């Protein structure tokens, strides 16, 4: 079974540019989460999809961040325009429906550097 | 809001030494508790989890953790570490957010360096 995959693994962009991160969850997982770790800080929740619907986006920092999950499969996280403080590692995680949804499976992360 | 505290930022041990990493959380209700590990160059992996039942849980690679409800703690232990245990360890809790979401709240992580 393939795990959670993320693309790209690393992105370096200039302040003001746009970047789109992609996450492919484990096949059949209804729940998809985005997290971010800014250097030196803890990993923080951004948002949660259940299938194609946003269940909880309380962790999104501001309206420069836009997440979508097309057809309940892969998800994209767009940052537009990027700011210096957006640098960090963006993790995606997925989990199945039901009680097992408590256990989340993580992707390798995308390291975003904004210069 | 709930929070998770990990007491040590960086721990350095020699091989065969015993390990205990502290984790405390602040939340008065029912929690699910996790320890995740990130080996160098790899993704976050689940070491062990506690949902209910026996408060002493065993995970992969010889790790175990004990949930002490009265102390709001979930400390990670291993009797004898190996060089391959060098990694960053994260304690995390899930709490129902009220918005239908069981998001994870993480501690800041503890880097473990094991010296051969």
C-alpha cells in the first residue's frame, strides 16, 4: 500500500510569488489534514478535509492560504502571495473513516523557503 | 485550548542507556495520545498510541509509554537505546475540536542523539 505522498519535496520562492503544494493521501482515506512546522516551533494544524469538504480550517493563518481537495482525492495548498513567515515544512496526513481516524499517517513534507 | 509540553529539547545518550522522554498535556477531557518519530530524512511515523484501557502501551522497536491521567503525562521509555534510535520524537494528543475534527496537537519535539 502506497503511503501519503507530497510534491514538491522542497520549494524555494521569492516573497510575493505563488506556490502550490500537493498531497496524495493513502487510497481510500476520507480524512486529509494539513500541518505546518515553522523552524524551532511545534507542528501546527492548518485544516482538515473529510472527502472533498472542509471540516475544520481553524488553523489556517490568513486568507493568503487556500486549500482544495478535488473529488475527495488529492489536495492542494496554495500560498498567494507568499511571505517570509510562510517558510517551514508543510505536512500532509490522512486517516480512514471511523474510530481508526484517530491515527493519522504522514507524508514526507514539503520544505518551503520564501526568500 | 489544549497544549503539549515536551520537557527536553535535545537528549544525548550512549548506546545501551535507558531513555525516558517527558510529555505533559493540558486538557481535562478525554484524549487520545500518541508518540511519533521522525528519523533523519524520513517522514513522521507512529511509535505508539493510547486510546483507552491499559495505561502502559507498547509500540514498535521496543518503545513503551505510560499514561498517568492524574499527572496529565504520557512519558516515552526504552530500556536500552541503539544508535538507530537517533531521531526527533514528538508527543501529540487529539481532542475533538467541536467542528467535527480530531486534529493533532503536538509538542515541540525532542531530538535524541545516541552515541555509539
